[in-house]
C-alpha cells in the first residue's frame, strides 16, 4: 500500500506549501515535518513511502541560491527522512517491510505552472534525458528501494525517464 499524497498530510500538519518548490521546500526548511508525515502514513498502514522530491530539481533549488552539492544533499535528505521513518516503524513492529520510493516528478513540475499535467514542453527526448539524468542519479545514489516516476504526461517524457531510470539499476 502506497502512502497518500504527501502534500495533503503536510498541509494537515499546518505546513505552508504555497511556494513553487511545494513540499520540496520543506527538505531545507522543516525536514522534521516530512518525517512526521511519513510516520503518519506508516501508522495508517502504508508500506511504501514516497520521498518529498517530486518538485525538487537542480534548477528549482538553484533559484533559491542553492548550489549543486547543496541540492544533492537535499535529494539525499529526502531519501534519508523516508528511510528513517521506515526504520522507526520496523523497530516498533518487527517484520513489517517498508519500501522507500524516490519520487521523480516530470519536467513540468520544475516549471510550477501546471504543465506537469499537460506535457509537450517543446523538448526532445534527449533534452528531457539531460534534464532528468542528474536528479535521478542523485536520488539513486541516496539508496532508495525503487524510483517512483510520477505524473508523466506524455510518451516522449516517459521514454526519457525510462532510459534514465534504466541506468540506475533500480526498479522503477
């Protein structure tokens, strides 16, 4: 069973997600809120935790002055927070397997203009691969169990994401 919409739980916890980075902003500003949301979903019966990296991109964090290393650290934090929640649940109830799925949102999520539901950004498959590759590699390096390729609006982007995901060796 997957967790629910992370943003829904974060808003229920009183978090303001009105920023263009959406829930990814909390990786820097309030990581404890993300871990609390993961724990809430585990208590509700979730067996797969999806990281707070859907909206997280090098370009998005770059607009806030974060460099590549800082952004990679936040990608890793997204996986670490979910893993820590899963470990806490395992200690509380041995034998309960929980997977951590690193969320990879579409190119349009970085644009924060609703285009993640429409697609057709005017980019080639190769350009989409170049956009996704560094983020997917950074998330994979953080040690998730699986990649969650989410809200992929068109076949060109799906093809690009599959090619990039295949390079990691992780299930997706």
